[in-house]
């Protein structure tokens, strides 16, 4: 099991039709390649985690990097992970400050510590949005 964290700058404003397209494409690829994770869409940013087979995770990150609807600003991993932290693939919406992230994600360094902090925050956000049955709060 491998996990990667990434951040991209959105080309279009929050709520643009491209958000629904990104969600649909992500769900389709997740089903096809047994990927799980979570994508947070904020005002100007996408912040995500993707988990699965190393080749599938790398392929997803490469596709994201080539996506004209966003620009890759941070890529961290994939790292070997003992288990999945997200039971499926979903997308959340919310202002970044409310969700505990600094407005400027480009300041994040792609280190192991940042990855754990980001994953824990995304787990909390997913838990808040989708409930305890789907996203139990866990420690890494």
C-alpha cells in the first residue's frame, strides 16, 4: 500500500463546472485502479491524498500534473503505508482557514512530517463531512 499527498493551484474559481469533472474523473479512476483518498477543494487550491498500488498512485499523480484545470505545486510521495487511511474516494469543499491549513500551501515542504499533518487534517475534514461510520478518526 502506498500513499501520496499533493497540492494543486486551481485554474478556475471554486464551483466552476471543472470541479464536477475532476470529481467524476477521480471517482472513475479510483474504481478502475483500486485507489482511495480524499480531495479538498478550497477557494484557489486542491489538496489531496491518494492511496493504492504504487504504480496506480504514480499514474494518478502524473495525470493530475498534466491536467490543464490545475497546476501542481507540491507532490509528496508515494510513501509505503501500512494501511489505507481513507475507505473510498471522495471530495470535500471548504475554506482553507476553517479547515486548519494556511492559505499558502506552496509554503508546505514535501517532508514526511508535512505529509502526516496534511493526512490527519484531511481525515478530520472527511470525518466531519461524511460522519464517523465512513471516516473514523485514527492516528498514524
